[in-house]
C-alpha cells in the first residue's frame, strides 16, 4: 500500500521539520497525530537510510 500526504503549515511556531530534543517540530507533531489516528502509542519507526553511488 502506498500513501501520499501533502501538507502546508505555518512553521513560525516550530523549530524546524526534523525531530529535535526538547523542541516542538513538525515531524514530532505529525508522528503524534498519526499515532493517535491509527490508535497506537507511538510510531516506532527507524530512520530511512539512503545509500547512493555514482
């Protein structure tokens, strides 16, 4: 299954996109909202690692 998500936001109240310790970020808010919507405690996702050559 593939899911695409497009979103817009006013980032002035956030400390960037990527998760940071003790900072409010878009990633953390989005993960928390998705976890609540899906009905799980917290998304335990591993980071995506991309290795390229060339």
